[in-house]
C-alpha cells in the first residue's frame, strides 16, 4: 500500500500527539512501558489504522480522547488522598466516547460529502 504525503502527515501527527502525552507520563513515573504496550499500543494502532483507511476525523478524535483520558486520569489521581479507580473509569469512558464520537463524526462527514 502506497502512502500519499497527506496520509503520512496525518499518521505522523497523531503518532506524535499520543507519543508526547505518553512520554510525559512515563517521565512523570505515572505509567510504564507495560501499560503502553497493553493499553495504548492497541489504541494507537486503531487510530492509525483509521487514518490509513482515510478516516482522518476518526483518527484524530480517538487520539485526542486517549490523550485527554490519560491526562484526566492523572489529575483525578492527584486530587485523591487514597488511590481509587475513578480516574481509570474516567479514562475508559473517554476512550469509548472518543471511539464512538470518531465513528459518528466520520459518518456525518461522509454524509455531508455525498
């Protein structure tokens, strides 16, 4: 499969966005590479797969939801004296909403283009 320049730029941008967020949290000792491999590598694969299939809106929305979910999970973690799963649930909710929102946005864009 031959990548055109536009698709390559979209893939690179989404990769850099999520990688930047992940590297920040690795350097902050909040997550480690096992979490990235188990959770965020599949997320990144799904987002980049969508972009490679030409579904740019889905890729960006899903990538931003994953990054925002991790940021809000961390902020929730910092605001609690005792560790809870509240941040993880919030992160998971944002991932699911980002996935569904990306699909809906892609459908709406396709209908407007038709």
